[in-house]
């Protein structure tokens, strides 16, 4: 059975969330005095600037930011390998 692009993107999103949570928990458990703390807690945060949609009655603001640390990236790599091995 062939899986589509939507399944792959969902898999990447879930793996990034899990990886990011694992990194944050590991950083919390190690504490700031640990040499590995910086490894687990440093992150890149690409973001889309907020856009406004004014509908006169209501004003909506849309924006997004992605907080990726190294464990999230590792989770996404593992998910990609797993996806490529699916039948």
C-alpha cells in the first residue's frame, strides 16, 4: 500500500513534536550545569510573520513558529527512514 504526502508530513510533524519534547525533558532532567544541557536545549526557530485578516466584524491574525532542537531533527530523520521502509 502506497502512503501519500499527507501521511508523510503528518509523520514528520508528530516525530518533530516527540523529539522536541524528549529534548526539553532531557535538558530539564540534566540541569543547566550539565555539559549536555546546551545540546538538548539549543534550538532554531523559523517563523512566519503574523498576517491579519480584517473582516470588519472580527479581525484574525495568523502566524506560525517552529521550535526545532537537535532531538526533533533526529526524530524527523528516524521518521523519514521508517517511512521509506514502509511497504
